[in-house]
């Protein structure tokens, strides 16, 4: 095979490997509830916390996301939330807070 044809085929084959990453697909309902369930220990099932912890059900999604970003970056001190928030991508955190915001208070 001559060099120009080889290089052309190589470029076609490698094109997918060098393409920009696609946006993360939206999680299905079961996956989303599984992510949210990690929060239930402190924030209660469905975001309805016991006395002494913050309930998340029906709260403003943008405000919750801002708080998570502050925990994730270290701007807001925490005992656990800074570690937990780092375990998720920003897109996953947006989905999780959206799930809690959609729950009835």
C-alpha cells in the first residue's frame, strides 16, 4: 500500500479516537435514584431528613448545585460533603439535585 492511501485510512480509523468527547447521556430513572440514594443516610429517603439534618426534597436545584460545587471545590468547609461531591461529575450532581428538587417537600 502506498503512503498517501495508508495515511488516509489511518486518519479515517483514528478520527473517532481524536474526536471531542460527547456529552454524557442522561441517566435513566433507576440510575438517578441510585445516585440519590447515597444521600439518604443523612438527608433521608426521598430527601425527607430526620430532625437535625437538612431535607432536600423540593429545594431549589440551582441553590443545591451551587452548594455542591462549593463543597467540591473546597470553598465551603464540610466533614463529608466535600469528599462525597468529588465522587460525581458536575453533570451527575446536576441530575441528582434535579431529582431531589422534583420530590414533594
